[in-house]
C-alpha cells in the first residue's frame, strides 16, 4: 500500500488560509433586569452601563452669587435675580417661607422671592424628576435672609464711631454701643459683629482692667466670628475691619484688594507681593494721602506697631546699622505675638533686599525659612544669598 504525497509548503499555506470560525456559544438568558424599564441583561456590568446611559439623574443645585450655599445658610447681602441659578433647568422648586408654603412658578418665581425678601426664613426644596417611574432627587436648603437696608446700616456705623472709634475703647463702651437704639432690630447681627471685633481686640491687648477675663487665644475665635459676618458687607467700616482681621491671621489672599485704610493697604502691598499677590493700584493715591482723615475703628497694639514699622521702612532710601537694630528690636520684642513677629521679619527682609543690603536680609530670612506663609519665599532668597 502506497502513501499519497503533497508538497508540504503548499499544504500548510492552504491550512493557514482556511476560515477559522469561532465556536458557537449559546446565548445566555437575562438574569438582571432594569428596575425602570424592565429590560434584561446577562450581568451587572451591562445593567450598570444601561442605568448610567438611560436612567441617569442629577442632584438639583441652587447657586447664589456663583456658589452653592450650605444646607443652612445666612444671606446678608441684597440679591439680584441674575445671581440666583437653579440646575438642572427642569428642576421643580417648592418653597416654604416663615413656616408657610408659598406658591411659586418655576425658577422665575424662586428668583423673584429670594431677591425681594429682606427678613425671612425660607426653605427651598428642589426636586428633579429625571424618570417617570423613578423616585425624584431632592435637595433641601434652609436660608435665613437677614438683609438690613442702607439707612439702618449707616446708623449702626455712626453709633460705632460715637462709642468705639475715638480713644481706647473698653468693655463698658462695647456694652453701651450694643444698647444704642440704632443697633436694634434687623441690624443687630451686624452691630454684634462689630462689637465682637472690639472684644477680640481688647483681649489681644490684654486690657484686663476694662473687664476682659478671657485668655488671649480667645481673640482668634472672636475675630473669626466677626469676619464670618462682616465679610458679606461691602461697606467702608466692615471692609477695614475684615482687612485688619485677615492681616492679624497672616492671610494675604486678598492683599491686592484695597480696604481704603492707607497704612494697611501699603503694608499689604509689600507683604502680598512676596506671596505672588499683585499690588493694587490707585490712580488717585496722591490725592488720598493729601485728604483729611478721621478715626474709623480701633487697631490692636501689635498690628499698630507692625504698620508703623512698615511705614518707616517704606520711607527709607538706604540701609544702615541703625535700621537693622530697629528691625531686630521690633521683630524680637517679647510682647509682640508670633504672627506679628513674622510680618515684621518679612518687612525687614524685603526692605533690606529692596535697598541692596542682601547681607542684612539674611538674618530675618533664616528665621522666616520655617515660618508660614513666607517660608518658601524666604528659603529661595536665602539659598541665593548664601550660595
């Protein structure tokens, strides 16, 4: 019996060109079903993809002035309708004002109510019905509108000037200010925030003779409480107080925004530039310096000392040993709080480098190298000076 032969290379090429059909896999029955449209799927991955594509709902959100308020928020500024946004646009809104349901028509009705009311507790319940058979998504906001009018706020500012802006205030004057009839009613919260700033100031100055019994560290809490309320008011007095509080906290994020208090703005300009904040410009600064001024609010002794140092250093045209000693005494004063010592050291170093005395700047830079917020700035210059 013989064997049929075939050229091996031709046979192998034939096998390689043969269709390779995949084995037939029986179709699996669906075991997972969509709870909305009952469409079936063979696994959870397919079901999840279907839900995200066909039955996806988004949380409705209220934006006021470009940001979402907390679930419980106090609104202290007058709102315009264009500051109020609700997303998605097809979300419904149910409102309750002072405990009573209010009938409003869509987003326009919400905007009209929030921009009209001045003293009210408003609960906003946003509802997004993203699928006819799905439970809607709710988002609840409780808004306290406390928006006094300008005339009432002006009266509080004048009361503050009468009771607390002249001389050295004390706790008795703080109490008299709060008892002033001009500080009652809807402006009470605003007046209390101004008084809270002065209480914090007295603690920082350790004015125990005027009835202050809290520890110095409590001043930070009082300053924070005051800032939380006053930053909502675009008025000269709260703008200056907020600037002083941020300065006390070594917060220079808004150093490029003028407060109108020239000594503070000039010092903020120097320190803010070290942290990359642009110095604000004022075309009429020369006129501002020539204009008469009056006492607007008290300043704690530590900040006043730093601002005095900044003013003297700003006027210098050359560096010398006497200036070094003055900066060393101010920055090293045991009565100066730590955050004020940091600012004094930063002013010392910045001025010395501005006047070409980099060797004199090395001493404060070494101390600032581990001191927030000027640590990175100081380390970079110190490495350059010391090689």
